[in-house]
C-alpha cells in the first residue's frame, strides 16, 4: 500500500479508454513479473526508492488515470519522481495514443466493438521488452518466462515494499555466462543478452525514426531479427504501423478469424496489415487479447 506521504495525481485520457482491459491482459501475461495487476490496479517500482499504483478514475466520457506515487522511506516523492511515474503510467497504458477508428474490416470491427477502448498494454522499459523478445525466440512462452524470472531473481533489484525491478544493462553485462548456462540459457541467448547489455540501443533516437529505419536500427543488433524488432517497436515504443507478422499467435489468430482453416503465413498477415495504415499494431494487440481471452481456439 502507498505510504502516508504518497502523492496522488489524476492524468486525463482521451476516450474511449477502459483500464480494466489492460489490467486483465497484465494479469494473464506470463512475463508480467515486475508489475502487479489485480482487477482494480497496477503497481510497480520505478526505482529502488519510488513506486506507483495506477487506478481508473474519471468518467466514461472523461476517463483518467489515478496515479499514487510513494517512496520506501517516510519522505514525500519529489516532483521529478511524480512526473516520472505519470510518464511511465501513460506509456504502459498507451494513454497518449488515442484509439484510431478500425479499418473497414468486419473481423477487426467486431473485436473493436467487443472491447471498446482497448489499447495496447506496453512495457514501459524498452530494454526489458528487448530482453523478453530475445528470450522468447524459438522456445515456448512458459520456458521464456522461466528464464526471465531467473534474470530478475539473480540480477534484478528491489524497490519499495520488495517490488521487483528488472535488471538494467549494467546489471546484465556483468552476468557470468557459466551461471546463465547452468540456468538453461542457450549459448546464443547468452551472447545476445550480453551484447545488447554491453551496447544498449539509443531508445530515444529509435523512437523518432520512421518505421523501417527503426526496424533496421534494431536488426543491426546481435540476435535481433525482424520479429524481435517489430515486437519491441510495437510493445514498448508505440509504433503503430508495425506488426510482428511472424508471431505464432498472430498467425493462428488471423487464420482462425478469417476462416483459413489453418495458420496464416507471415506473408498473409503482412498483406492484411498493409491495408490497415495506422492500425496494424492495434490489430495485433486485439488479436493477442482475443487469444488470451479464449476467443480463438
């Protein structure tokens, strides 16, 4: 719970917006270790000294995020801490990215009507997102989640109340490769993780690049292919015209939703997404959400 010296602010969000959808996603997302989500709130540490909790506020026509910010000691959070918490909350819930109208596609229109106000739930930390994407390459989600938990437990830190903090580049670059190997990290994953930790991307610069240039900047990193780059651009940096079309879940969802009787190919996912300028990333998240909710079997 927030300390007595907590600061609470409300940050408006353009409608439509429903925090409950994102909270439901985080509760079921197997890699959600640094955030704690329940039916009403989202809690995470910002750093070793500061934490926040986010709740829904406002009305249907004028929604907002209510953000509680506190420190682990008895001091009140500084204005900079509060501003950082508001920024992190807004990035996590795509609050600065108003929901575009769906394209003239009956499948996407039905999903948008089913969950009005659904926006992508994002990783506020792009380095964490990149590490997760690397871990998820060519293994099951459950195994990747186990590897991520290992990184968190062995190299991460703790914030107020013991809230976990994902390790930063400086933490991972000092990791012992033999220790990672003993924890069942493959040689390739060890090499890729240590390489991106040693030379982390300039995230601020990448965020302002055109989509294809941003993809090129990330795929220049060791172990980062197009799927990984597109996943990070979509799930952390908020690129709209990008879709990780090689994703197995997306191929299954598209194949089911459009009655193909099989998984769609990567080319088929890209072909459909090309007709959705400004909506491709939203479509991907709607399909992932539909899979998570059991809509597609």
